[in-house]
């Protein structure tokens, strides 16, 4: 399905019945990242997963920013006339979820942050800017192999080669100019004042996540007033693809 959101055609999926859960993917992802998670959640919840501006099947006109993406999600929630929702974010999507929970608390009941980002120090932000320059110059192929090596755990590389191959294809499907804009938006993201987040929050961390390690999950927990951590063993940063059943189970336990 598609909705006209701020002059962009936004693609989203909507399945299941029950309290609404809106799922927000990360940098270079799409709504398909949540396919396995939704298969379990839709038995109990109305699940809405979107392609962010400039990702997946959504158009990419205009400026990209965490605040802008949060406004896009808010507009989609209003377009669908949803009651207050649970926001589930992955990676960059967790910053969008945090921003929306802070700025529009009346429409967000709970947060689930999967591979949650607190804040990137200058060196990491500069690495994303360099990534943007690289893909603009040489396309997505220049990054894919190095990126894929650290995207999932060694166990997933060994036992789920099919999933790893599809993740590679997902990355390569990104339009380089849009991906570069998204990298710079992530690099330029300001600290979210997390003490203003009042919603109960579940932070899900993977034991092999090199992008957002458990130490970052602990930082999030210390700064979000009502929060707790769930650690999932044997997964890396793209854990919604590596172990969707574990993500869904942790989310359902949190929401019941």
C-alpha cells in the first residue's frame, strides 16, 4: 500500500488485528526487515511497517533527517487514524522512535529499541560521512562486502547463508544518492534528550552486535527513565533478520 506523505509516495504494509505496532527499519533497510517479526506479532497486534523516505519503495524527495523521518511516521499514523501505538525501531529507526516519543507523546504508548542508538561520537559520525562520499563516487558495491561482514554474527554467516545473501541484495538495492543522504542525516543527528521520554521502553541488544553493542544499550537504559534491557545471544546488528522469533517473543512479553 502507498500513502502520499509530505509530497512523497510512502510504501507501507498493514496486517493483523489488535493494538497497533508501528515498525521502523534502519539505515539501508526497508519494511521487509520486519517480515519474520510481523509473522508472529500479527497474531496479536495490528502491525504497520513502512519504508522510510528514500528507502525501499518510498520516494526520496526533500531533505533527510531524524526529525523529518519522525514527522513522516507521525503523518502516516494520522493518515491511518491509529490510536496510540507501540513504536518498534531498529538501528537508525530507534533514533526516529525516540524522537517521535519525545515530541508526540500522546500517540506513542511504548517503545521497543532493537539495536538501539544513543549517540555517535564524532569519529563514528565522520565514518558515516565517508561512507556517503564513497557510495556517491562508486556506488553501493564499493561497501557491500565489508559492511556485510559485520552486519550479522559469525553464527549467522555460517548457518544462514541464504538470509545473508538476501541481506546483501537489500543493501545493494539502495539508490546511492538516497543512501548517501541518509548516512549524512545519521551522522548529523543530535542527541535526543532521553530524560523527556516517559514511555516504558524495552531495549533489545545482541551479543555480537558491533554497531550498537551492549554498552550502548546500557547507556540508553541509564538515560530513559522507565526502561529495561533484553539481551539475545548469538546475533549481530541485523537481529530482526537473524532471529525474528526472539525479537517477536521479547516484544510480546514486554507488551503483555
